């Protein structure tokens, strides 16, 4: 392990990456490059809880109905 690199790991030295800045990106010999579509899908928004948003909206509408408040989703709050 390079003790000099570890010693400066948290420093504000603007030259701390000079030894690796010109290196090429590593390329795997085992795995093909991922397609752009697959890479993009990793960063696309997702619903961690499937159906959660719909359940919240349904509960909100039921609550507003019980309270006698008319709710128009197009206008937002009554």
C-alpha cells in the first residue's frame, strides 16, 4: 500500500491525484460494457414501494369524502 497516498487522502492538496489523472479507464476482461439504456435505467426514478403513491392518494380522497370536503386533483387543495 502506498503510505504517501494514504497520508494525503484527506488533505486539500490540489496535486493529490496527479499520479493517476492520466491513466486510462479500466476495462473488464470478464464483462461486456453495459448498454446506454441499462446504464440510464440505473439512475431513473423508481417507486421503492410499489403502489404507495396510489394508496396515499386513495386514502386522502377517502378522508376528504368522509369530512365532506370536495377534492379536485386538478386544482390541488380544496
